[in-house]
């Protein structure tokens, strides 16, 4: 009975862990997608096309596209799989947005505590600044999370991928030398004449 309950507990634990992991990744994906879609959405709020954008908004869009391309290009050169790159990209964008939302929530609580009420005018004055700062933080976060090779290689100017083969050859040579030494030791042990066991004749 105890083993059956233990098995059921393990199965239920894996099921709940898998379900919560799925919900977590789904929520992170929704936050990241909505945040990325909201960046151009806030810029084209008046439906006037390109003429609705000023120089700073065009710069933000170009920087976002550039760092996104750099993220996936660098990750591909580091042999990351597309799924790994997507997961990391979604994770860093969602976490940065949630951190900014937590900071804005703290500011709102402080304003509510000091004034007693929250008015739309309080948000309208800082809307452009907060939007620009949030977009810039997302861009910096994606830039910082890009997979990069190490600054210094193990050898002088050697490519770590190209230097892997000589190291492998050296290790194989070491194994061959070890095997030869072991074979020589075994042959020497076989040639030795050990004294007979006196207890066999007792």
C-alpha cells in the first residue's frame, strides 16, 4: 500500500510540475509577445503611418530590430538551437517587462499614499517618458542577453572549434601510450616466476 501511494505521489508531482511549467512558459510568452507588439503599437496610435513617428521613435524601432537580429545571429554562430534562442529571448523580454511593471506599481502606490487619489493627468505627464524608458530597457536587456563567445581563447589566437581536434589527437596519443605501457607491464608480470604456494602441497 505504501509503495502504491509513493508511486501515485511521484506521478502526481511530475504531472503538477509539468503543468505549472507549461503555464509559466505560456504566461512569459504572452507577456513578451504583448510587450513587443505594444512597442510599435504605441508609436502608431494615431493611425497616420510613418508620418506619425518622430526621430526618437524611428530610432527605437531600428535599434529593436538591430538587437533582435544580433541576438539570433550571434546565437546561431554559437550553435544554439532555434528553440533555445526563442526561449531565452522570451524569458529576458518578459522578465524585464515584469521588473519594470513592478517598479511602476511601486511608484503608483507611493503616489496613492501621498495624494490619496490617482488621476489620469498623473500618468499623462509621464507617459512618453515611461514608454521611451521601457522600450530602451527592453533593447538593452536583449543586447545584454545575446549569446557571445569568450573574450580570450585557451590558445593564442586559436579558434576553440579548430583547436578541439589537436587536443583530441593528443588525448588519443596519451591513451595509446598508456595502453602500450600497460601492455609492457603485463608482459613483464607474465614473465616473472612467482614462488609456488606452499599451502597447496600441505
